[in-house]
C-alpha cells in the first residue's frame, strides 16, 4: 500500500469509527459534548477562546453557547477582577450532570466498539492514537511547485 493510500485508509477508518459512535450521547449532541468537555473541571473560557479551541467561528461558538445556556447547562459570567467587557462561559451543576451522563454513554460505546480487540491490540491502539493526538510540529507552507497528497 502506498503512503498516500495508507494515509487515506487511516483517515477513512478514523472517520468511520467516530461516526459509528453516534451523534447523540444521552442528553448531549456530539458538538455540545465537545464544548462542555472544554469547560469540564470548573474551567472558565471566553467565547473567542472556545471558538479557537474547537476550531469554530466565534459566531458558531456563540450559537452553541446560547443553546447550552437555554438548556441550563452553561452560564455566562463576568469576573469582577477583570475588564467587565469579558464574559466567561462555565458549566452549571445541571451541565456537569449532563456531561457525566453523556460521558457514560460515550464510554459504553467506545467499550463496545473495541471489545473484539485483544488486550495487546487495545494497548497498541492506545499507543498509536496517543501519537496521533500529540501536538504536531508546525508544518511548513506547501511550496508552489508541489501538489497535495495524491496528486
């Protein structure tokens, strides 16, 4: 298998696995859970930071926070010690409970999806995924005379 074909196969397999986990985890959609995972543990985040962390537009992050706030899962708050123009988003107790429920559903689905793998295969998968999740060095911009992978 060529490098390009291997890269494509890895991408397809990861995408298929992720899709197979579903779009709804208990009370939360996949997107809502992603937002709330950022806020887990009492973390306070500004909307712009949230957008950057999740690769969303500021408008998209604002819409998601609006919806989560309407559900009672997050709230906006100002820090009296900071510039009052800055608003942070935090989980509410109801949000913490919803996230625990969503995480339990997510974990059960992951367990079910890997239960056919041997203990050794699971350990290898953890090792490989950890390598993929590690921050990559910044890639140089492509030179004008080189095409994309597969061209």
